[in-house]
């Protein structure tokens, strides 16, 4: 036992081979005549480096840094364009991106091979069955598009922008003729119909002012889930989690977080995230309220300062 971790050793070809018992990870290979002092010193160095894997790592992407490329090159320059926040929609990995549309855009009927979730950031979007009447969803609206379900997507307004997330990939567009029923139903929630919870209604918030809305999956200590957080103008607090993953996208307002080089202001469409237990100092620095979309693999806590 060394600093609470168990190690095993064996002698192979006149060398100590030391492994961590739990993971089997090779820690050290050394001549058995090495002194105890050197052994301890090396183990301290290894231990210090190795435990960094258990510490939170943080990434931050500003909307202004994104490079937008055609989402579907076949639709030409007037088609939707995407900017990557994380992942890679061309591969089988979780991915998040912004998608921009030209005013008046409307896709032909089509399907996707995977389910996606989306939030309107700017402008208005209609996403439904090809025969459905237009239901325009404005900023702060949320919807899901099940895999295999035939639908169209339309946009209204200059600079219409959405945040789109997939839990696996790749993200493909296929003909409506290949539609199939995967047993999922679509969800369209206009921003005005979002149900907001105060601190007295949820254990995820401490302090007056902020509000939370549940969007998808079970909100437990270990399940993947999606939520909104609404922060009043000039709010300042701490967003903490012990979950293995937390991703946060600014939907409305301007938020401010502590980055690696100081305070960073995040306009709508910007993103920060962390892996492992983490604590983020978060503020709403705009004159209007801020809305954040959060994807976590477990629970988080927002505490007012």
C-alpha cells in the first residue's frame, strides 16, 4: 500500500516490475539493488504524475473561434453550416456543434441515422413532419429528432443558429424513402413552455435567483442528462460536480468563467466543459438573463455566492 493505492511486484530478468494492483498499470521497472530511498523518490514522482488523471481537465471554446463548414456540401453555399464545439460528427463519438441557416431555408424531407437534440440560439426554427403546419420555435426552444423519423427543417430570420448534440455518430442525412420506426417520439418545446424550477423545487440549486429545467433523461447522481440553467443578470456563483463529464453551452446572455488565462466571457454559442470532479466560477455579466444548456453524466450543484 502506497498513498492508499496497492501495488504488486515481481522479478523478471533480474528487474523489479511494479504494477498497480487495481489497474495492472506498469508503474516502474528497476534493478532490485536500487536503494529504498531512490525507490521511494521514483514512486513519489510517478504517483504525482499519475494522479493527475483523476483531476479535472477543462476545455473552453468561444463562438468567435469556430470555423464553419457546409453541413451537407450537396446543398451548396446556401445550405446549413456547422462549427464544431467538441467531438467529430463524421465519427462514432459524442459531438456538439453550432449550425447556422440562411433566412428562408427549408430542407427536403429526410431522415438521420442517429437521434439528435437541439436548442435554438438565434432566429426561429421549424422541425416536424413534412405535412405539419409550421410551428416556429424561437431562442431557448428545445427539440429532439429521433433516428429514422421523416421530417423537414426550416429556418426564419437572419443568422438563425442552433446548438445540436449527438451522443454517437456519425451524423448522416439520408433519403426519406429509408425512414423507419425506432420506437422514439420527437419532442418540440417552445421556449415559453419550458417549466422552470426554483431552488425550493430542486436539490441541484442552492440560493435564490437561478432556475433549472429538466430536458431529457433521468436526473440522478449517475445518469446522463440534459438541463437548462437560467441565471439572473449579474448573478455570480459556483457550478460544481463530481460527475465524470460536464458540458455547458451558453444559449442566451453573456456568461463569464475562469479560464486558464483568466476570466473569459462566453457569448451565445460558446462552450466550456470538464472531465472529473470540478468547480467553476460562473457569472452572468449581460444586462439580460443568461440561459445555459448542460449535459452531465450525473448531478451538479449551482451555489449562489
